[in-house]
C-alpha cells in the first residue's frame, strides 16, 4: 500500500502513474475521506465572507451532500457509458479514482486568501485559479476513465463529455419545444382573442 | 519518497492555515477595517403586528419580534454607526408599534442615531415609529400622518334577525362581551372604549410632540386622523427632509461623521437560501385573502393602529 500523501503528490506530478496505483489498490474509504475533507475545506474558504452563523453551517452541509450526490451520480453515468462503449472496469474503482481528483479543489483555497488581501485583482485571480483547476479536473477525470476501463483517450473523452452533450441537447430540444408551444398558443390568442 | 510527503504536508498546512485565516482572522481584520463605517437599513414593511409573523426554517418575517431582533443586532454591532429605518407601512397594532418605538428610543439613548426613510406610506403606526427617530426623510408623495386612533365596530343585529340567528351568552361579567356584534353598544361600553381610544391617542400625540419637538396643542391640531402627503407633512413639521432611501443613508452617514460612501448592511433581506427555506409573505397573503373571511372587528390593513389585530 502506497502512502496517501505520495499518491496525492503523484496526482499533481505524474497523474497517469498515480491513477494506476489508485485503480490497482481501490481504496474507496480513502477516496470518501478526500471528498469530504476537500469539500468541507473548500466550502469554508468559499463562503468565509458570504454567510454567517447557521446559514454557513447549512450551506456547508448542503455543499457536502451535493458533492457526494454529484460524485456518485456522475460516476454511475460514466460507468454506464463506458460499458456501452465497450470498456470493462469496476464502478468502485472509478468512484475511487474520481474521488481522489476532488483533492484539486484545495488548490484554490490559498488563492482565496491571497485574493482577500488584494481585492482589486482578487476576483480575477480566483477566476483564473478556478479555470485551471476545472480544466485539470477534466483531464484527470478522462485519465481516470482511461485507466479504469482501459479505453483510448478519444473514447474516454467521449464518455466524459457525453452526459454534458446529452444534457445540452435535451435542454435545446426543450427550449425549442417550449418556444413552439408558446408561439402556437400566442398565435391562437391573437387570432381568437378571449371575450369577457 | 520523504520529499513527496514533506511537500504534501506543507501544502496541507498552507491550505488549513488559509481556511483558518479566511474564517477567523479575516473577520477581525474586516471588522477593524470597517469599524464604525457601516449604516444599517432595517425594513418595516406592511401592517405592524406583534409576534413572530410568518416563520420559516431559517427566518421569520412580518411580526415585530423579528423587527426588534434586527434592531437589537444593529444596535449591538459596533461597526454600525447609524440605523436607517425604511418604513413602508399603513400602521398596525398599537402595542406592537409602541414596543418597537421603545426599542428605537433605547438605541438612540445609547448614542446610535436612527433615521427614518418613508416609502409609499408611513401612516399611523408607521408614523408613530418615524416620530421616535432622530430625523425623517419622505418623498413628496409619501402618504403619512393619520395620527389618531379608532376602533372598528359593526352591529349585525338586524341581519342576524333576518336569517334567524340568536346568540346566547353565558358571561362572567357585564362587559365580557363588549363589542359584540349581535347587540347595540351601551352608553357605558361606549364610554369605556372611548376612554381607551383617548388614552392611546394621547400617548400617540405625546410621542409625536416629543419626537418632533412640537407642543402638544400644535400636534393635536394636526392629529385629527387625516393623512398628509410628504410635502404637506414637511410644512407641518412632521417630516424633516424630502429624499429617498439613499438620501437618508447619506444623511445618516454625515450625521455620524462617515466620510465617503458608507457600507450598507441590510437587515431582513433574504438570501436565496433563506428564501428557499422560509415561507413566502405573498403566499401567506394569498392564503389570508382566499381562506379567511375577515371577521367584523378585524383591523383593516389601512386603518390606524391602536387596537389589537383581532377581538
């Protein structure tokens, strides 16, 4: 068993090797701890000045619940899509690998502190750091899918983005349907105005 | 191996220290930086009623309990130098109004000024609260005044006879069913109620006279229950300045010696999370309108205060 700190270090420096270790060891309990710790710390930092008292407690709690739900939900969708595409792997191992990537959230925390002391450029700093972390998380997510299901980079990217593409597609169809419905209803009302 | 561990331990320490500083130290820095630089805005919206009002999971609104709580918080916050009371109310219960008025006086006695900004309407109980503050700002078309007291009463005796209803009562005292709608009011009852109305009216007049630095007789001349526009009220000495909420905030900032733009802390404004977790005033209003047929002696929303909301 490798040390958790070493694995997390490798996740920054040598992500491919790190995922090989994570997937082979499959330590889900460690992944759970990382998800919880990272979510709590990053929510505390994010909402340090926004909410106070019970509101802050409630928002941190909500953030933890949402993080766990999103973690489980996205992994289950990716697992389904990876299996459909022909990948063979364990959902538990993908859950573990994706859980480890939550550690990246912590990179933004020191940036919040720096931004707090330089309010003029603070927002820009946070935006840049968040963007970098988001892109890195996507790369790590794709690498995790590659490693767990032994898929090529292209297929893993497709699996990663397919839920988003499906969601956007459904959203566009819904918008068009709703617009068509309202336009049809509006034309009916214009043609036959209600009598009072 | 050791180097990797050391780097990650160092990173963890940086993260934890950052969170600790953001959560605790930053608050004290912020407090020091903004000490005495804030103006609180407390909203008095709708009919002034006692109690909790509408309670949600995270908040409560509508009753004077939450209003007094907000005033307390603003009073206890050392970074707040002055309070602006944004009143948009037709009045309400005399007891609830008096309670809030006393709280305002206590805050002023501690040396923290309270300034009123009138919205569409600050009549009756709304004006009572305004009169307890240091300075009053109103818009030219604000409806204000209505200094007076009344008790609504309807006699439905004839209607009951027509539909065959005769109420029987077993009462412990002669006046226990005072204001009963199934019989005419007796002269003795009228005297009792008139005395109460006069007493509350006298209290109202005294609050206005004291707050506006006018003598009682002058106040009584203008306190015949009529409403005034903001402009008329200024001519009569019931209002100090014409202006909106931001004029009132700037005026308060000048009063307390804040240079530049003051920081504004709003009380009673819901964040999206508390909105999600609390009841909606509109929903409550709709429920009231749709489900509750008003009883004969309910206080209507635009009447002056001085009686309990329901008898």
